[in-house]
């Protein structure tokens, strides 16, 4: 049987890819610890396709892997399991390191221990690995890496780097510069997977995802992202607060597009070894996103607060050229349509304030 194993398979992305994976593979197996920060109840998620075999277990636990791999020999592994809270990673570094780093090494050791080496592993990494990314000097155009903005810089309201312009994130031209514990653990996943895969002849595929949002996102997780938070605020008739000057750039990519990219990476014949950036194909500011959401709910205009968070990246968006050329994947949803899909889904959820 052609089998795919999905770690974190009952989560946001795992549920979204479950239906297309069932169409592509004879057997789809998921392992997930059903962490209460992500799952409001321990029940099987409604969005997870009924044909998916769900095993409740923790990727950091070798016993969970032993029990699973007794009956499962995956041809393809989609490794989604991860802690994702950037801010939370500063106060719970051990938790992030354990799940993201040790969970990955436990998985690889278990696959080898059970003689279950797959032909392919797809890892969902993050745009966070780039940190502030690369900027270009104005004038001149020379690329440089400014590093993390200092507290003094932010406190003075100097949001951008002087005489410079940010550039899009692309693995082939921008080097990783992690600026958070979370980002460092995601880059560590990449660095661990690559030599292991090379040693065992496994086709490793790494997708660096931008800000994923959309229907199915956990509404109980405080680290789930700003789009659902903004929707709930606007739904209550509140004005959405904008940090810094409201002109922070982000790449909001709808879950439907991300799911299509992950499935494509799982089944495509050849995509090459280098990481591939997955985004919406458009650049938006936080202000634009907030204004669309406020418009959708008839809420007051968003307002700039001037507040800031130390460690926040100023601008982040993807150059999706490699995804188009190597994956044969194209983002289909622009932000306005994505906002409508997310808002309509939130409005249908029981008990949402």
C-alpha cells in the first residue's frame, strides 16, 4: 500500500490536507498529541477526513513511535508537528526545543529503528528562519543583513532601517538569520533533516511557509495568528489596534493554498533539494488586512497605537518564483477573498465572542 504519515496530523494544516491526501494515497496515518492549547476538546477534529487513521501520541515520546511504526511503514512522511508561538518560545524555550528539535530526532531515530525509512519527507518550516531578512541600501542597492531591531530603535519610533528597503524572502538568495527561539528551532529542523535524508537516500523537501490563516484555525490558541484575532475584535464592534505605524508588511497566505502546496510537495516527482517559499504572491500591510476585516464586519476604522514588541520582524513576504517553477504550484486566493472565507467560518462557530 502507498502510505503517507502526517505528524501533527490533526492540527490546522493536517486537517486541511487530509482530504486531498486520502485521494492521493491508499493509506493516510496521522499522529497528534491533541495538545489543549491547540485543541479546545480532545475529540477528533471535524475537519479531519474520516478515512485518516488518527493515533494520539507525542512525537517526543519514543514509545509512541514504537507503537505506531509496528503497523505503519510510510512511503512519505509529512512532518507538521511543531510548537509555533514566537513570543511563547522566549518563555517556554525548552518546550519549543523539545517538540521541534527533539521531536524531529525522535522521529528519524524511530524510522531507522523500525526499518521504516520513507522515500520522501516533507517538512513545513517557517519564514521565521529568515529573521529580518535581507535589505538593500538606498542608493546603491547593495544587499545586507541588518539584524534584529533594537529596543532603543523601536522606542524612538524608528521602525525601518535607515536608507534601506526590505526585500522578498527567497531561499536561493536570502540567508536565514533567526531572531527568535521558535525560528532557531525551525531552522534546526531543516539542518537535522538534510544530512539524515542524504545519508539514507531520502528525498527531503522543505517548505518555508509565510503567515498561514483561514477556516479551521484554532480559536482557542492565543498564538494562532492575528487574522482570527482581528476578526473576533471587529465582530465585537471594536477598533483593531495596529502596532508600530500600521505599515508592517506581512504575507498572509490562505490555508487552501498552503494545503495545495504541501500535498504537491508530497506527490510531485522532482522538486530539487533547496527550500521552497510558500506565500500568497502579494504583499500586504497589517493596516490593509485590518481595514478589510473592519469593512467586512462594519467595525470602526483600525487605529495606530505606536506599541511594539521586541523581536518582531518589520517586513516579511515571499518570492514564490521557486514554488511556481519547481512545485508547479500557484497561489489562488487574494487577501480579500481569504478574509471573507475566514470571517464566514468564524461566524458559523458556536460560542465565538
